[in-house]
């Protein structure tokens, strides 16, 4: 099935998904070459549509996710349950990536959100973060034209880090959907009611602390990417990691409004990042035989696609 072009209105649908739901990446995407930005925007829109099938549940969403899984595993080209512009979008995403196994694993992770989640261990948390975000890192590294396996390891870690940030930020919202991704023993029902619990706070701090190791690894891998795309990924990672810092500054008030990074602070991050971005633009890539990846970060992710064994 060959990718077709979207009309102007349909293209705007895709861009609107990024602009309204992925503001951090939307900001950073201005630093990408046009072709890379378009492919990355398509990938984000695909992920958002698939994720909404679990978060905004409607009867028949299970069948839609299974249809997507079959489509990306090339077992079927049937996407009849989706609108025309969504079908064209999915076809474009599949045409632009060779990492179809990662796409299937991503959908598998989203399918798991249709069930209750009550994590008690970091291993469960990290493997979930791999499925729903580390896989996106695999595809993104490919779309950014990385030719290094080491870059993929670091890209997985950046995806995991960003998902850990999401989890630390969305504790109340997730609990109201019957999910507890933060590893603790506090009943989901209690969290959903916003009942104060020191164990919940401690777990959020633990998740943010854990994310820092994965952010460090993600950023260490930027040198394996083409120079022109490095600033975008750096700014996106710095801005997103700031959400964790904001949660800590707000004294982990998880039962109140979501912690967000203000436009003023985002602007400061962009401008303060410029000197390092210039360095990224001139720094040579490591030799093919050189690896900066810390293998211990993937111990809990053993046997998953793309992992540093």
C-alpha cells in the first residue's frame, strides 16, 4: 500500500495534534530540517491517536488497536475502522520506518492500558515505559537518520525518561482511570480521591530520580545523531525534564493541577541552550566502535527489541 498525500485540511489535522498535545516537541521541531520535522510530526500524531484509543475509551477501540497492530506487523492492510486521513497518516508512518517491530511493541503497550495497572516494582514501570515510549525512541532515531546501534540504545533511554516524567506528573489522572504506574502499595482508589499519602510522594520522587539517569543517557547519545538534528532533541529533552523539577519545586502536590513548564521558562531554556546547541552542531560523532551507553540501564528491559544486552 503506497502512501498518499493528505490535502491541506488533513495536513492541518496532523499538525494540530502536535501543536495542541505535544507543545514541547512542537517548539523543538522548529530546529529540525523540514523533511525530518514532517516525519517526526507524523510519528507523534500516530502515537497520539493510538494512545487516545486507550485513554478516551469507546466501544470498538480494542478492535481499532488490533487493526493497527496487524497493519504494522504487515499481517493485514485493513484500516477500514479509521477515517481516511488517519489511514493515509498510518500508511505514511509505516512507509517511513523499518522499525515495524517497535511500532507493534508500542501498540502492545497501549493495549495494556485497556487493563488496570497497579505497579509495585521498578521493573514493571521501566518495561511499561519502554513499550509506550522507548519504542518511539527507536523509530525516532531511525527517522533522524541515525546509523549507529548505540544511538538506538540512547534513544530508548530518552523515551523511557520522558515517559517516567509523564507518570510522575499524571499520578492523579492515571489513578482516576484505574492505573497506578508509580511503584507503591497505596490503593488506586485512594490515589484517585486525592488522599494525601507519604508513600505516593516518596514514589513520585523515586520516579523523578530514576528518570534523571535515563535523561543523562539520552542526552549522551546525541552525538551519534546527525549534527543538524541534535539541537532539537536536546531542547526537547531539557524542556521535558524540567517538568520533573517543577513537580519538586511544587512540593510534589500531585493531587492538584498538573505541573507545567511556563512559556517564560521554556523561552529561557531555549535561549540558555543555544551555546551548547552550537557545540553540538560542530562536535564530531564518536567512532563506530566507541560506545557511551551504560548497559545497566537496560538490565530490567532484557529480551525486548533494540535493547543493549
